């Protein structure tokens, strides 16, 4: 599960602000946060928050996380689109 509340507090943003940055409705953002987001949605969320993807999982500075299904380490990199 993705918990962005501490990032939002640090940046002074609301989930509505982030949804607007992602060109989504607030409801769509909530579905991403409570469901099984795609890597593309994770990258978009990280870009909207201006943080590495790993921050979404509470592991600042770590670009790897473990797949909850198979246990493999997965590298996630943030590519910011201009």
C-alpha cells in the first residue's frame, strides 16, 4: 500500500493537488493509492510529488522494493518527463 500522507505534509500539498498535477480526478488518485498501481502510475505519482518512486514506499534513497507476490527485488527508477 502506498502511503503519501507524510510526503504531502512535508510539501504542503493535498491529494486533490496531486490529482490535478497528474491530470486525474481525486477518485482516480484514490483508486491508484488503494489498489495495485502500474509502474507508469507510480512514476506519474512520484513526478507529481517531485520525489523518487522509492519514497512512495517509505524507503528514501532505495530504488529497490520487494514484490509482495514473488519476493523478487524490483528496481524502480524515476524518469522525469519534461
